[in-house]
C-alpha cells in the first residue's frame, strides 16, 4: 500500500495562471502518493513542464526526474534567471529554442498560423491534425509546439512548447514574436498563407485567364505558390497585412 506524504509548494510569476485560484501567489500543501517524479506532481497541479524553467527543492535545483520523498519545500519558477534565492546554483530546465524556429500549431490556432507564415516563418497547421501527430512533428522536426491545450504540453516527449495566452489572433502574433524574439528574423511575404509553400514571382501572362476582371485590369505584379497553385497580388489584403506587420514591429 502506497504511503501518503505531504509537500509544500510555491509557484512564481506566470506559472500561477495554471493553478487553482486558492493556490496562486502563495505556498500551499499537497498530498502525494508513493515516490512520484516531481514532473508528474507539478503537472498534476496544472502546470505543463514546458512552462517551467527552474525547480528548487529544499534550497537545491533539481531536474524533472527528481523523486519526491515527502516533506520537501518546493519552489517553481518560469525563468531561472529570476530566481531570487541566494547561494544556489541555478539550473535552467528549458532547452534553448532553435536558432531558426519552425512551428507546429494545434487546430485552434488557424489565424495565428497564417500570421506567422505572413511573417515568413515555417508553420505546419492542419484543421484535422491529431494531438499525437502534433507531438510527433514537434519531436522529429524540432518544431516549437504552439497550443491552447495545456494537456498537449504535458506529453513527456514535448521539448519545445508554449501555451498561447491571448485569444485574439492579433494579440497572439505579437505575443509569439516577443516570446521567441522573432522581430529580427521576420521575412514577410515569402510563404503561402494556405499551405506553407514558398511563393515565387510569376508572369501575368501565365495566369491571366484565372484573374478576376478588375484584378487583371489594375494589377501587374503577381506571385504563385507551386505547391497549392494559389495566386497572390498586392490588393486590399496586402495593405491589411502591411498594417499587421507595422503594429508587430512597433
């Protein structure tokens, strides 16, 4: 029969958003059964491991495999650099994001996927993509998983993942650009918003018969995605996209 033990927990900063209201911004007791890994215990409280950067147990930094014995005082931080405790060796648990970040998004983030592609970032997004496929894609291709599903980020295979806070697409793209420091890496209007393929300049004469009458009359510069066959030109949507890019850069 497994013994029930008690631990003391305290979460800091943005991690509090994942806790129940009565557990936020204060220490609280937690009963645990057996000798669980600290990762499992913290995620059972609602905090995905991808959001945790530093765990301090009785004044010592530990990794996710640390096994709880009972009686520990546990402090959990979203950023190892902001740990205020003295005389401890800070250990960052978050792996460094890829130098040239690529993303895979869950089914709830379709508009964010389009905005990221607009800025030139490689994004995999499918409306019917299962969670297992997203996790697999994140691991095999070292893609950063962006999601509004906390449970998806608790999968032990996930290394690079982030819970998107905002619900408005315009706020989401600004959030992601800031979180992953993407401003200097933006290369707008290079990828297809629909399929993520590379778009290329195409002669008007090659697609003229596919253009609406007014577009054929007023525009001369066109781009084409060889992967999905979509055609782009600098119409009203282009001006809207320019506004989005301007707000992100400022």
